[in-house]
C-alpha cells in the first residue's frame, strides 16, 4: 500500500525537498496554498498532510482548524511545518489538533528524523468510528505516548506504555 501525502506550502523549494526526501516511498500531492489544498481534499483521499504554518490567505493553523471541523477528514494527521518555530506556535498547533510540529530545518539537517516521524504518524493513525469525544481524546493521547516512546527507540518503555 502506498500512502498519499498532501504537501501544502507556498515555497516551491519545499515541494522539491519533500519530493526528494519522500517521493520514492510515498505518493505526494502538492498544493501551493490552503485553499488549493481544501479543493484537492474534496477530490482526493490522503493519509497525511504536511502543511506550512505561514502562507498567504489561510494560514496553516486556519487550514488545520477547518479540517478538524470536517467530520470526514478530521482523522487525517496534519504535521505543521515552519521556518520560525516557537513554543507558542507549537502549542497552538497541537491544541488545534496537529499530529506533530516540524521545524523545516529538519528537512535539510535530519532527513531520517523527518521520514521516521512521518512513518510513525501514518502507522499510528488509528481510526475508530463512532468513538465518543472523551474516548477519542484518550486514544489520541495514548497513541501519542506510544509513538514518542517508539521514536526514542526505547522498546521496553514502548511495550510498558
């Protein structure tokens, strides 16, 4: 099975970087802004979204917020990317439902980490239909804890969690 990833960024170079980094392993779809991404999502099924935070028109956070209100697409993991990371931006993205927050410098400095985090988000995206909100939040927190342990390569702690 080939996973399909939607990459949203107004910087054409990020599309080239993600293609070089992820193109052999994943099917990539590109959008240059959030509105184009919304239009693509109406037609295409995707397994994960990589979205820049700063774009003309709708920001990545506004896109994320609109996606989480869409019952048919709110389960798609969204990874928010930025050149200017901050604790405040990261917390806001996570509070809005982002699956992860990536500093764009990782795409050049630690490509293996980027690929590993994307793979982990894809394989831990567990969709359980008709789960009430409280249980869905608990499930998401548990999956996030397990994923964090797995990324740290601590097998014993991952099993314990």
